[in-house]
């Protein structure tokens, strides 16, 4: 394919259901994503696109006890995010 661009990828340990942009990070293109595993400890990954736009960099990795159904970043503080999950009760 002429004039096309190659994509970049990022691997997670487990399957993910949701991804959200980090709205308060005005200096970088950043996302958070949460995994969805029934049997293992889940994770929230903070991912940033490199300045050259050629790679994805994990800026943070946070443990989460339950499968993550949805998540959102705080619109005014890039250090805060929330998750939605079911405790199974």
C-alpha cells in the first residue's frame, strides 16, 4: 500500500472491555484501559503515545480485584480515574 501508515499496538495480559482517553493530560495523547478476567487479578493500564507517534508506552499499571466493566478519567486531574465493576453478589 503506497502512502499508507503502519499501525502501532499494545499487548495486555488479559482481554479488555473498555478504554478511555485521559482528558486532563493536555501534553500527551494518553489512554486508560481495564482488563476483564474472571479468575485472575485484573489491571488498569495507563498508556501514552510516544512523542513521535510510533509507539505506545505503559506509564502506569494498577491492580484491580474485579473484572472491569467500564472506566473513566477525571476531566481536571490526570492522576484520578474511576472504574465500574461487579462484585458478584
